[in-house]
């Protein structure tokens, strides 16, 4: 006879498939058992079968209601409210949350009340209100001595406090949330994953590369050990985005590839969207526009893909479409995108408006990255040297190498226009950054400016290109395009072994340790 306790023991050990089978066996013997339906739904979710998991837990909600277990039903109503919020269905989410409130009316201090307050904090667009809800959840956690609720409440509290500009205080709450989540105190994997995801998003938004990288590494390792497949894929995508901005593009490629190989990402579901969008952002930075377009196919209505889509259309010169997509962006991301689109269309009044908004937000939220972007936009629009010098220094401090290189290139143009002898050094510094990163389009622009200034555009010595055979140069172009050895073999109609041999010889001749370094060398050789 099936036993839900067996299923929950497997669940606690992160043996998701075994838990799923145990709960399914119970349901064969006792159809409609609410505990088994809930366990089956949770197991399916952690196996990456999100829609099936949600359906099972929706059935569990109804079964708990029939049984008269109002608190358990309320907890599932909160969960379903969150899933509908994530799917962009605010009316359905509000309905489930209202149902949860009604079911918990008069229930006293129960765990489900803490989850309710956490969901209310997530839904609130007012950070002051979000802080209030998070503190109410934290009070429930302390009264019940629940580390699961505590780690989520601390993460939401940190997010709300940071949003009000109290960054140091908020980051302290986030660090504590991560300590609770990863330190072995929690028992609910969803609570642990929720705290981790919230913390990573806030650290990423703050442009705190060091903290985001540290926590990303810790979370990825933790989720691998616990087999937290959905959280693992999502966190890897966030980690990839951090590495992209930090200029560690080779490692970003590996992290994003692993995210896309995860069980959840193999389905054409929400788990695939974020890593695809981040990878598209990387391709845009590398100047590989058509590859970015291919990655973004089918993601036109996905909120997380908006930034990459806007930048893709700007790069292609389709400014009207880029402008139309801005309506789907929000917050500081929307302001940044509006500035980029306004700059591309030559709307200097709109650029000035964005600069002011970013400057105000930077001061109110203690966000040096927003200030740096504001200075860069101001300098690009006006050609003034002072804001560009500030942008160079700020991006250097933030460790955002591509943005620093772009600020240096803009500074070089402004210095050249002013007749400054410093223009040559600035242009060379920008080119060196772009070559090291493998940012092909940016490197072209720097090389063109250097030639205008009477200097060599590239750093490769004359004759270096001749060290590669014609076939090796052909293979190198395909490496730059991101093709694997097998794909190179298919494209050139050669054996995979021969393709591997060519790649090995190219790496040896260029002194490159990896394909990414070879691609960067290709920029120096002018293969773009």
C-alpha cells in the first residue's frame, strides 16, 4: 500500500523521481489524497515539469478545501498566486491571494501567514509597503522558529530596503538570508531557492560584481549538491549575466551552456528564456548580431528578453521597433534602454531627460552604475570630455570592462575633436580592451579612429596572419562564429577528427588557451 511518508522521505533527500513515484503510487490507491497530490506536484516541479506540478498542486488545493484543512489550502493558494504572478497573470494572482487571506482569517500565527506576507512583499511596487510585509513575515518566522520563512523574509526585507536607497543595511539582510538558506538550517527547498534567487537579483541590480559573483558561485555549487534543477538553471543564467558584465566571457559561455543543458531548460518553457536572453546579450557585445537574433527567436513576448531585443533592433538600425518594445521594460532598465534608443535616433532632448532621471535614481538608490551610465550618455550626446572622464573612472571602479572601453572610445573622439594629444592614448586603451574581450564591432570602431589619427588600427604584427594556412583561417572564422568541432566538420565537409586537429593547431599557433581566446585573437587578425 502506498505511504505518503515514504514520498516525503525521498523528497527530503532531494530524490525527486523516487518521491514522484511514491506519491503517484498513493494516488493509485487513494485517488484525490491531498497530501499525495501536493507531494506529487512539488516533486514534478523540482524535476522541471513545472506545468504538471502546478496542476497537481491546484488539485491538492481543492482536496484540502474538501477535507476542511483551511491552512493547508491557504498555503497552496499563496503558491498558486506566486506562479500566476511569475506568468504575468496579475488578475489570477490577485484572486488566489485574496482567497488565501480569507482562508487564514482568524487562523492566528501559522506558517502559511508568513508565506502570505512574503508574497505580498513581492507583489508590492512600493518598497515601503514591501518592507512592512517583509517585517511581518519575519515576525511570524521568529514566533514559529521557522528558518524557512526567515530566510525568505530576510531576502525580501533586504530587497525592499535596498530599493529605498539604504544599500548597506539591505545588503546585510541579504547576506544573512543567504547564510540561513545555505547554512543547513532550512528544510523547504522552495524557501531556500526563493531566498537565493532574490539575493542574486538584487546583487546583480546593484552592480556589486564581487558580492554577486561570490554568492552565485555558492548557490550554483549548493543547488548542484541538492539537485535543485529549476533553481540551478535559473541561478546559472543570473551568474552568466554577472560574468558577461564583468568581462569574463569565456566563463560566461560555459555557465550559460550548462544552464541550457539543464533538465528544465531542455523544454521550451520559462526555464530556457533567461539563459537564452543572457547569451543573446553576450553575442550582441561580441558583435555577433545574427547569432543574437537567432537566440531571441520566439522570445518577443518574454519580459526578461526585452533588453536584448531592444539592443538587437538598435544594432540592426530598426529604431521604430526598438522604440515600440520599450513599453515592456520597467524601472532603471527601461531608463537605460530609452537612453540608448534616444541616442540612436538623435533625440538629444530625450537623452537629456534620461540622463537626469538616471542621475536622480543613482543618488536616491546609491547606485554608482546608474551614475556611470548617465555620464556616458551625457558625454556621447554632447561630446563633452568631463562626463566621459567620469564615466571611464566609474566603470573602471565597477569592473565593467566593455562599458569602460566604450567610454574610453567616446572620450578619444571628444579629445580628438578638441585637438587634444591625449586622444591617441585613449583610443589605444579602448582598442586594447575590445581586443582582449573579443568585442568585434567595438574593436572595428576603435581601429577606424586610430587610423584617422594616423596610427595602426590593430595590434597584430605584420605577417602574423600568414602563420595560419588558408584552411586554418577558414576554421578560425567558424570558431569566431561559435561553432563546435562537429559543426565545423559538417560545414567544411571534413571529419570531426580533422576539425579537431585544425582547432588544436590554431590554438597552438596563436598561443591561445581556449577557443574564446582564439576568437579574441581573430579580432586582432581582422577576421571580422
